[in-house]
């Protein structure tokens, strides 16, 4: 992993922590929270990279959007599960429905702000460094390297020990 990748991953870990920060008062930094941070951070990293590439190299947008749509379709069940797990964590940190509604808005805003910061960090890179990453985004999204289920199997096993709330 390159130092830039570690930097971006660190920023995204902070992003995921922000989305669950309210839960910190009620739940110590557990294996569950760390695992959720890792997997959700990887998802947000893909979104930030896609957004940055669309701005920096608009000519790559069509191919990236097509590859992302296919990636998102393959990961739909997992992405829905992650959203549900984030919402469960926020709900557990909330006093009541009114507090939950306030917290959802607060954490979603924090996630969007931090993803924007990651996007801006990517855009601040020299074009010569970002261009190969952007041109390679469609291939990455089609590769096994972007498979969250495989790449985060250990973290997902930890998450899935805790059942999802009944809808």
C-alpha cells in the first residue's frame, strides 16, 4: 500500500469514526466499531475517489460511472447492511426518536464533509499522480481488489456476530 493510500485510508477511518462518534459515549472502541469503521471507510474511499476523478478528469467520468454502477449493484446487499449498521449505532447512542433524527442529520453531514475533505486531498495531488489512479478506477472497480466482502472478510465476520435490527 502506498503512503498516499495509507493517508487516504487514515482520513477515511476518521470519517467513519465521525459517523459513529455519538455511540462512543455508550460503547467503547470495540472490535465491532473498529470493523465497521474499516469497512465503511473503504466504501467512502471509493466514493471520494470517484468524485475527485470526475472533477479532475471529466473525460473518465462515463467509464467510471458505468463501472461504479456495476460495482454498486454487486455490493448492494452489503452497502444496505452497512447503512443499517451505522443507523443502529446512531440509534443506540440516541435518547429518543427526536434525538435520533437530529443525530442522523449530524452524522450524515459529518460523513459528507469528511468525504469532501478526502476528495479535496486527492485533488490537491499533482495531476501526474492522480491521473493514473483515475484512469485505473474503472478497472479497479471491476477487479477483485474492490470486493469488500473478500477484502474485509474478517471485519464483516465480526460485524455479523451482531444481528441486524428487524425492519
